[in-house]
């Protein structure tokens, strides 16, 4: 279980670092990481503080799972936080039935192709790893 928890924490840390990089230096090609209605439409850039806030949230997620490895605090309710994070990423993998997830309708943009092959499978993988950690742990 330690390996699973450490892997989840590592993934969240990498994702947080990516968001911090974007907050500090901006996006080079926003069409690859931001959903939009059509392939011709310009992607709307989020403001840097909001991107950094997402990074801090992902870092907090990493700390929740890192606690399984190093036992910083012993709180039984952290399992419920882990369940919530797993459900959140499962919902993200399923999607909003428009722009993100496996069941999206808009499929002709650069983002939607990357979402299908990278982002949604990563969310599903995280949800499954978290589920395994909770059930087996």
C-alpha cells in the first residue's frame, strides 16, 4: 500500500508543479490544455492566481496521500478525504458530457484529443489507485 500511496502523491506533485509553472510562466499553447467549443475558437486563459490555486490544491492532495507513507498525522477521517478525491477524479474521467471526459460531445479540438488519450485516462487511473488504496489499505 505504501507504493500505491507514494505513486499517487508523486503524480499529484508533478501535476501541481505543472500548474505552478503555468502560473509563473504562462501557457505556450493553451489549445492543448484548455477545452473550447470549436477548433477555430481561441481558448480562454485562466488568470495566474487561479492556476496557482489549482496547483496548491493538487499539492494538498499529494500531502493527503503522502501521509499514508510517512504518517505525519493520524486522523481516521483522512480516509473520507481520500474517498472524496477519488470520486472527484472519477467524475472528471467520466466528464461533463460536453468538453471533458470520456463521454464528451466536442471531439474535434487539440484539447479533446489529448483529453481522450491522456487527461481522462490519468484521472481514471488516479481514481482506481485511490480506490485500491482505500479498499486494500
